[in-house]
C-alpha cells in the first residue's frame, strides 16, 4: 500500500455497495425465487468460503483471463499462504465436489449457491467490486439434456422475476476441434493486428477466442466477419450442440445463435450461453451466462472424465432491471399484533410477552421504549398491525390484556394467559370471512 494513501474510517470502499434495509425486500424476493427454483429442479445449496488458494483460480478460471490477471483481490496471509477473494464460485464448487468425494454420489450432483464475488473492476453503473451472483452447477453428466435443462431453468428463474429475457447460445467446441479453429482465427487476424485494440493484440497471442467478445467498436467490426467456431465443430460436438438446440425447441425456449458468445473464462467447452436483456437504449446487456466445463474436474485433480455444466447470474444487474421495469413485489408481511404498553410494570412484562407471542407463532411489532397510548397506536397503524395488545396498570392487576382490532377499533379484554390462543382464534375467523367473501364474489 502506498504510505501516502489516506484511509478514511467511515467511508464505503470504492466499488462496494451497501444493501440497506429498504432494499432487502427486493433482494429477499430474488433469493426466495432462486431457492424455490432450486427445490423444484432438484438442486441443493452449497456454501464455500469466500477465500481460496490463489492457485485454484489461476488453474481453473485461467491465468490469462482479465478476471485473474487484472481483477483478483490477492494477498499473502499471516501464515504465508497466497490467497484470493473468489472472483467467481464455479472453481470452489468443483474443488468441493472433488474434496468431498461427491463422485461417489448419484450423478449429476446438482448444487446451487448465492454469494458475493470480488473483482477489482472499473466501477461504473451496475458494475461493482463486490457483487452478488447466484449460480447452478450440475457435475457428472455429459448428456445434452442437462445443458438444455440448465438453460431452461436459467430462463425460467428470470421469467419468475418478471424479466423477459433472451438466450444467446453458441458452441465453442472441445479440445479435439477447437485448436483447428483457433489456428484459423489467428490466421484471419494475422494481417489485421494494426487495427486491434491494445488488449486484443495481447489476446491474439494468449487467448484468441476473447477477440470475439471485445467491446471496442473496431474490434467488433473485425469479429463480425471472423471465422466461426460452428463451422469447425467435430462430429461429437456438433451432435451435442444440435441435441441441445432440439431440446430447447421442444421446451419452447426462444434462443438466438450467437457465434460471439465465447465466455471470458478458460474452462468452458461445447455449449456456452448468455442471458441478455435490452437496456433503455435498446442495447443488449448480459445478466449472466454459463456453459459446459467438461475438463475442469480433471484439471483440478478429480477424475479425468467428469463432465459438468453450470451458470452464474449477476444479482445487482437483475435487480436493477427489475427496478427499471417496476416489477411488482409482494407486500411485506404485516404483523399480527402490536404490543402497546403503559407504565413501568407493563413495559417490564412487555419484553416477556414479545417472546411468548413470537414463540406462539405470531408476527409481533412493538416500540417498547415509547410512552403514551395514542402514539403507540399510531405506530401500530403505521406498521399495519392487525391487532394491538394493550397492557396498562389495570390489566396488570387483573391479569388481563386488551385486544384492539386495528381496522374496526373494537376492543375486548381477555385473560392474559390465553392471549396467544385468542389472537390465533381471531386471525383464523378473519381468514374464513375473507374466504367466504371471495367465494361470494366469484358466484355473483
Ligand atoms: P461472469 O462470471 O463474468 O460470466 O459474469 C456473470 C454475470 O455476473 C454478468 O453477466 C453480470 O451480470 C455479473 N457481473 C460480473 N461482473 C460484475 C461486476 N463487476 N459487477 C456487477 N455484476 C457483475
């Protein structure tokens, strides 16, 4: 660290983002949809540490990728180990698959994750240095139906979140056919070096596939007429890709063949896809993507012929899109009861009552530090509580409590010991009334 650099104590680190309480409703909504899709499609959650050996990412994501060579947060810890904050989670999931001997479970092993990733990228709108991804991985099955299932699920989750997205798909072949293609690609660019951006000049030597997804205009023009991998696929890769597309047709998931989808990371083989959405100016923006990675398990020391496929989605981008489209969210759950207390004795009892009500299965709200009934009832109203439980001096002496219906204003005194039961009784009869009303409306 430069000795001159000042470190302010109460300032957010550049490129990072707080997810403040007001935003949690939309974040929870996304997390819940992801979890419910995982349950429905048979995926189990895995949580891996945020910190891994740097070598894991160098070996899997690839030493020459931007993510590893330019953007990783790496450090040497007190014990001398070279560690990195994960820039993506697939390598960690594969490491866990190998280390926990998941090879011995029924294949494919289907796992999903939700968690923060770290890349020292240039911060800009929708691009952070800590950002969240959810991702799904199916390890141990080569059948093209698994690729199609992943794409269908990926598409389905975004539909569930109110986003009408498009699948862009390509095949980037495997080690038997890709070298021939890379040779043709390098040959094509040979006399065009002077027209490439500085990054692409390097990519031409280290990672020529990446020339195809460069964002610089001049490079894009050259990429548009470059040779395409699809024309170089070997018979096996071709068969695999055709089958994936047929399954997608059958599932009626619309897709576009896009020869420029190569994904930025080294380990992809065969199917590669991105899910895109048009932004306000009509420009397509990737919300995430995925692909097959049939060689990664072997590369990291697992059994050599363990195929796999997975995808990762950027949660900030998805949430920004949802906000842009004003996707309707379910109303936050209103509380069943609000505790209003008057006097020191009632306040003391209030704390225990709060615990008892919660244990009795009720959602509770309160402002135990406040005085005055009027103010507390106003707060109960603001918090949309269904009932207020009023505990004053008289109730303490009589061992009772007042239940006030916050909609009608009707109050009733009940035995303090029976309060949980009494609230549940009222909530249940309210539900029946609501149900009868709906039935009546449907009939008329
Ligand atoms: P990748 O792992 O690079 O394939 O990225 C998958 C998705 O993660 C992208 O399409 C973005 O939605 C999201 N993503 C990647 N990098 C960032 C970042 N720096 N900030 C926010 N989201 C990101």
